[in-house]
C-alpha cells in the first residue's frame, strides 16, 4: 500500500495537486482495507429458491438442518454486505493501480478506460446502497411490528406475518447484492479444466456488465453532493471517459495535429485530411488530457470515500436488523414448536461463533433464550 501511495503522491506533485494526510489515511482504511483486510467471516448465499427456506419457518414440523441454515442465512446478511463492498473495493484498487503504472510508463490512451471502470464500480455500489436504504427501512418497520406482537398470545399469528414480511424484504436486499458479487457468466471451473470459452448468454437474476445495462443512467442517478473538478456532473465525466474505449482515441490525443488536419466538403462528398506529429513532438492536447485524468483520479477517490460513508451508516442498521431477524425467528418458531430451543442447543457448539454472526459466542448470544 505504501509503495502504491508513494507513486500516486509523486504523480500528483508532478501535476501540482497536493493531497492531504487525511485522504491517505482514509484510502488505507476505507479502500485498501476494504479490499484486502476486512474480509467477511463467512458468506452464506441461497440459490434464489426461497420458498423452501421460508417453508422451514412457516411449518410446524422441523426439517432442522434446513431451519438452521435459514437462520445462518438471515444472520449473514451483514456479512454479505461487507463482501459486496470488498468486491467493489478490490476492483477499484486494481483499476487505480493499473492507471498509475500506465501513467508512469506514459501509455496514455488506456488511462481513461481504467478510470471508466473505477467510476462504473462506484456507481454500481452506490446503486446497491440506495436499494439497501429502501429495503432496510421496510425491514425495520416489519421487525418492529413483529416485536410489538410478541407479548400478546392473540396476535402471535399477526406477528409471524410481519416477520415473514421482513424475511421477504431481506431476500430483495440479497438479490440486489447478488448483482455485484454473484458468479459471472463464465464457467470458471470448466475453463480451468480445458480452457474452453463459452457463448455470451444473459442469465436471469445475474448482473449483465454490458453497456445496455445502463451504466450511464446509474451514474447520473448517484446521490452525492460531490462533483468532478471539470464538468457539471459525473454523467459528463462518464461520457468523456467512455471515449477512451474508441479505437481512434489513442491517435487523436497522442499524435493528431489539429492545426494542420482539415475537413473538406465537395458537394455531397466529405474528406478528411489528417496529419500526425512525431511522438517526440510536444503535444499540448496530450498534456492537458493527462493532467485532467490525474485530477479525475483524485475526484473518483474522493467520490468512493463519500459513498463509503453511506455504507458505514447502513452497515450498522443491516447488522442490527439481521440479528433481530434471527432472534425473532427463533422466538416465533419456538412458540410454534417448543422443541426448537432444545434442538438448537444440541446442534450448535455453545462456544462457536453465534449463528447471527454477532460479536459473541453462541452461548452468550442466540444460545441464550433470554436474548430472543
């Protein structure tokens, strides 16, 4: 991390941009740390077939292994949330690192494409956070109603229905995170065996990274007060960065002489007369573009840190709701089948990590009926 940051500081100094120690600390903790240090303990994913899992809650008879897996899945939502950020941060750091290497080697034409990936990753993460904000509000309301019905035997069924609402809302939350972290289109296991490539096919419920998924619209809708140092919006910046994936952009910024190159019109016929400078000739356009890209990299770094603040606030709410969901599921299931608590204690080691993925051992957390 120190080597990467030292390279970045040298480049920023070259272009007259001073970076604060506070940004460096945040980069280390919030981006580098999110990518390489703060890993989830365990990620429990379902296969999207939720009816079977919810039936294990609804029915009186206990298929207990499935019920236990369901509890762990409920308790694991905040771990999935961490994993979504980790995947995003990892992609951003790698794009950022590649950007600095190419910049140092003076390979300019690919720089914008790397910053485009940087911005796309941030935008998809921010979109997931917006949807999480929407879902977690619904989850909290449903859980509150379920908790309020616990003390009245006449309204137990009503409370159980509110609990099922919360579980369904969490499923929506999980599906949104799946679009960031789920398996991609390539069958990597098959590829590792024989190196075969596969035809591109859209799969239901999978995130499609192709342009038609509307990155531009997602970027325009980002909720942040920050703006890039040039342009009125992140959408404008995205349009600029997208042009770097055009085949001709390298020649345009590194060799095309705009003063000598001309377009001629002869009737309905248009011709372009193009002149290129030697790569050794100083290129004002290239210098300007490169400086802007360096500044844009700093803009994007600050944008990620701003979006990450939303993550940290939501994470506490997701973790709290996830644990409440586990405990209330246990409470209502035990009301339905009094063997639940006994079977749970038999099946889970009291000194293992708790099934709600909290900070305490099972014995002192969900293994204690008083905590429900």
